[in-house]
C-alpha cells in the first residue's frame, strides 16, 4: 500500500488511536486525490458504489482466478463477488481483466464468507495499467495489476 499503510491503520485502531486519526485522514485524502485522477479509466457504476463506503467491510462471497490462453500467451482474469455490508441485498461483482501480476496471501481453498474487505487502493501504474491492493480483515492481502475492470451490481433477496 502506498498511502493506506497497515501499520498506521493498526495504530488508529489501538487504544490510543485518536492521536493517529489525523495522519490516517491525511493519507486517505492523498489516496483519493490519486484515485480520482484515474476515474475515467473505471466504470461509472463502480465509481458510484466506491464513493459510498469504498467497499469497506464488504464480505467476499467468492473469488476466482481464471487462466485464458490467447494465441500461445496466457492472461488471467480475477472475479470477486462481494456482499454489501451496508445492504445485505446487494452483491458487487468485479472482474479484473488482463492481469499481469497477481499476489495473494488469501487461502483460496478456505471458505471466503468471513473475509471482510477492510480497505483498498486502486492506483495508476502507467497509461494502460492499474493496480489494486486490498487488505482483508483477517490480515490477508490481494494485489494485482490489470488493464480493465468490469463491474455489475446485483440486487438479491436473501432467504
């Protein structure tokens, strides 16, 4: 993470965290300034939803990495399905395509329903590629760089 450093987050969450809140807010403002510079490279519907809560505390329902063979060259796409923490009738579906680098400490074989999306950074790497870094509540990390994000919001009725 470039702006939202995990050690600063831990300090904010500590018993004497109030003294670190201004620094956290300053770093968050810096991140958002960079994020909005690249907003024309992201789907408008994604930006609308991101603006609400930045997907903070949403729950990962599923995550899958797909290998695609294109003319003897492999590319990857990552699909993430999030249950909205603030409205349990909303599912956020994100597909990150043309992934070059992918790194995750998330255990894909374990159930994902208890992994809360703590906070994330989406930043520009260059004129074509973006990066996504997510810190999850269980201290797992997801990092990838990609060229395109597809987003769809679904309304569901939970039993």
